[in-house]
C-alpha cells in the first residue's frame, strides 16, 4: 500500500467514524412532523377592495358634489384590520373660473394621514386640466382598531370641480 492509499483510507475512516459519535437525541430531533403548509393561489396582501367615493351613485360626474357623496367608507370583516395600499383623487375643474382647496382627513388609520386636492381656474373659458393625486403604500397603512371602518372624508365640497376619490387595500386579521 502506498502513502496515498493509506492517507485516503484514513480520511474515509475518520469520516465514517465521526458519524457514529452523534448523540441519540440529535438523531431524534425530527421524530414528529411540524405543521404542513400549502401554497395558495393568491398573494396574501393583494388588493382585496377598491372603494370609490360615490355615495350610492355609479359615476363621479357631479360637480360641486356633497361631502357625504365624496366620503369613502371601508368596512372590514369582524376582527380584521384595513390595510390601505393606495389612495387616488381624480380632480377636474369645471368652466366657472373658481378656485378651491379640499383637505381629506381619515379616521381609524394610524397617524391620521390627510391629503390635499386643489383647483385653480384662471378664466371660465380656460379651465385647468384634470390631474390625479395618488399615493401608494407598499406595506399598507394599517387601521388602528380591528373590525372598525376606515373613512376618508373631505372637509368641504370642492367648489366648481369634479372629484372622484378611490381607495385600494386589503383586510387582514393581524
């Protein structure tokens, strides 16, 4: 036997012998199976709702609409939180040459976020163009209390403008 064979034989013996020295309790660590999970066909935090401020209407084509009609109410199932992942305000002034600013406040959202929509029209013949205010929250803004509605409410009716507000998010029990 040459030195190379002797060395390889010794290394092999050490590797095999080392496996025999494992304590019994380590070998039995996986004696009972844990909880089996299965993959689902949906993303857990994908948008589950898209709420529009219509106050029972089917369109957002009313100018100088009421605060009640522009309010968004998101009601979660019992025991679940609202996660707001995006808000969008479509604003378009009409041709009456009026300026107006509306602050949108929220209830039951941690931190009480607020948003501003503003319209400025210089002349009735030249209303400013439509614009969109949008904010996206990748992790979602979590409601403060589970099972309680979240509202997004304008402080006043925006004069001489069309506004359509949208909220997107999902519900989760945690």
